[in-house]
C-alpha cells in the first residue's frame, strides 16, 4: 500500500531541488550518465541560478524542480454513433459562447494534427504561433507534458521483464455493453487529453469533433467529457482565473461524477474536490464539505505505519508491495552472503514482513556460513508503538528458526538528530540499509534529507536498497503537477478496479482516505503544506551521485523473484515489470509507478 502515495543534485553542487523535474517526467527519455546532463530547474522561469539543495523548492524562495493503445475497435453502426452524439453532453458546447462563461483559450493548447479517427493520436506541430507563447509563458512546456501523456510517452521502455497483457478486461466488465472494447482508465484520459488539445487547434466553424466518439460506448463518451472539462477547469485554476474555473466546475453537477462509479468517474470526482479546495484557499473562502484548511495535519507516513483492513486488502489484491519487498531483499541476501553478523538498518519498517524472508535465507545457509547475529535497527520519528509490536513479532519468528536476533528502535524528532553513534555498531558486522518509500517524505525538508544521507554514508553499508514512487509530483507549475497526478492516480484507480467491487468498503477507504489525501495535498496546497513531492528515478540518481553512490544492477535472482510474485496474482497480467537502466520499474499496464534500485558507496 505504501506504493500508493508516495515527486535532486551534483558532481559538485548539483542539488536535490535544482534539477528540472519536468524534463524528467517520462521514463523513456534518454539520460546520459554524465553530470553534465543534470540541469537546474527554473533558471529561466525564476530568473535565478540556484546552487545547492534548496534550489528544488520554489515555495521556500528558491528555484525548483515537473493508449490510445492499439486503437479502438470500431464495431458500432452509424445509427448508434448518432444516438451517442445526441445523448452526449459535450464540453465544447461550453465554449460556443465565450462571453457568457468568461472563458479564455487555455494557454497549454497549440496546433496538433487532426484526429482522423479514434485510436490515432495527433503529434505536435513544431512551430507554434509566437503570439500565443508570448501571452502564455508556460504554454509550450505544459503542452508538451500533456501531449507526452497523450502519446504514451511515459510507458515502460527498455528491457521489458513482463509484457502487459492485451486483455484489458476488468472485474466489472459484465457491467458494460459486450460490443464495446473495455478501455483502461489511462486510455480514457489519453483520449480526453488528445480531444482537449485538438479542440482549440481547429480553425473551422463547425464542431471540431463530429464523429470522433465512434466506437465508444455511452459511458466511455461521458467519461471522456468528464476529463476534458476537468482539464479545462485545472487550466483556469492554474491561470488564477478562479471565477471562470468555478463556473466550469459547476457543470459537473450535470455530468455527476461519483466516488462510487467507474475508475474515471471516481478519480475525476476527487480531483474536482481538490480543485474546489484550492480555489477556496486561494480566494479566502471557507472550504466546502468540511474538508478542512490545514492539509498538512494529515500525516501520510504516520497513517501508513498503522495496519488496517484497507491496506491489507490492497496488499493481498495487487503485487506491487510484494514485488518491491522481496526483489529488494534478494539484493540484500546476495550482498551479505559471506557475513556471519548482519545488521540491517530499516528507514521505514512498518510490519517488517520483508525480514522474515531474510531470516529464512540466513537460516538455510547455516552450514556454509553460520549466522552468529542478525540485527535490525528501525529508524523513525513517529509510531514507536507500531515498531515495538513489529520487533516482538520478528523476535518470536527468529526464535523459531534459532537465529540470534536483536531489534532496536532509534527514535528521533527529526533527521538532524540522527547520528552514527545511535546505531551500536560492531566492527565485524556487515551493514545493509533498506529504504522503502522513506526518502520522499523528506523532499520538502531538504536539509534533513541531506543530513540523513551523510549519516548513512558514514555507516559505510555494503548495499542500500531504495524503493520510491516514480512520478513527478513536485513541479512548481501547478498545471504540470495536476496533469502528472491525474494520470498517476487514474492508473492507480484502474488497478483497484481489477480486483475490488465498486462498493467494497476497503476500496472506498483506499480511494477516499489515502488517495484523496494525497491528491488534495498535491493539488490544493503549496509551500510547506505540500508534502507529497514524489520525483522520478533520474532525479534520485542525480541526488545519490552527490554522495558518491554507484547504482548496482538488479541480479537475475531478484528479477526472478519479482516475476514469480507477479504471476501468482490473478491480475498479474496487468502488472508490468521493466528495466530503466539498472533499476526495476514496477507499473500497471505499461505505466511505471514504482522504482526499485540498489546502491553502494564508492
């Protein structure tokens, strides 16, 4: 479940905040390993030349960090298409009378080639009118980002470990018309994005998309229109046109997205609420529906430490968490294979189930290299009682295997207090560091992250395993961040659809509690309140290089462990594994969501 929630640095002065994260928003963009390719973000935008870690964070006064698949099956008759168009409420009708609604053409729209039929995604025409770029300084960057998503630019690339299944049917297929192909949430989002961009590139008087809904069911057509209207609303909010944005958001009362509908409707519902809250906060109004003004009061990391039924259901239904844990532990096993004393430092232990696998591996090699001591040190700033229970459970399991075991908790108020002498190190022990979604929570506190990494380097571990959400949720440009989050959580909601009924309480809790809190934080807040700041693997690579860390390639055994886990799940065909250089990317239907990387200090 950690996978859900969870947006850097230099061969000299490269900083966590200084890298252009928007430029790293797609995993299949090439990145030279040279530090020359690490660029500081925001120099042009903010007129500065950031140096050091703080440049990633614009909110603190520094310069910051950023299918349609194979095509639709067109099996509907012309009569059905006409009926759909007559029943459909088109978002473009809202723009027929611009003075009435006070609308201004979106700044991130530019000319694209015409969509000739569903399934053909337009490509960007290189020369965009200079006048538009002058009026809207962020138009090209945001347009490129949306168009990259439309064209599937972020899909897993390189060596594919497990291919996505061509069968995109879901748990709820029986609810739709059998004649229509079931589309994933990302496909709907991409189609809507293409239509949204295309709508403003037409220079004709006629409706720009006559017939373009061919092959879509009535529900799919509605879903596309929901997303189009949502994008239009977000653009208004990004331009601080709050009255216009509010007028657009009012139209959702007619389209009626629901938190109990299909995945598209559900994700749109929560993004609407987040947009409303941002408008209320920016205009000083009282937030609606009792959502509360202080989003920072919800501690996501603390909430994720406490076990509950929704998180357990997520772990049991989807392979994401188990893949990253057991493939990562395999990497540690290989690096401590010749050590009699093993000391693991876990930066975010939660239930500690991963150490059961390591204990079993240590016990199995007793004759060749008997284990004399296995130590686990849990580092945390909160939830000590949870870790104490975890420690008791691990101790009991170690007793059953007759493994000498010690468990210690290092509690600090913040990472500035973490020092080497708190770990009670033995000279002859081998140290490994395990970080599962632990670092991203400190991106908004760069000095603490720096301090933590310096301490880890001083411990000189033989290996450090790092798992992080692979998404760009830290762009300083609101519309960029909104688009990235929409596609990320759209894919996540799609994965929940694969194994949970729509009215299942655990699913409602996962989406309405955990996912929505993250969406709210990304969309509605700025500054210190915005704590959900995931970044992509290329940003972490630049950051780790600053501390003299070298990336290690995942072994065939780690990859094998991951493949076995994925294949054991009913929805495993939709869970995609790929390699980004030496790093494993874990995704859903080709869209990367989590990175698993292994490091050592030089």
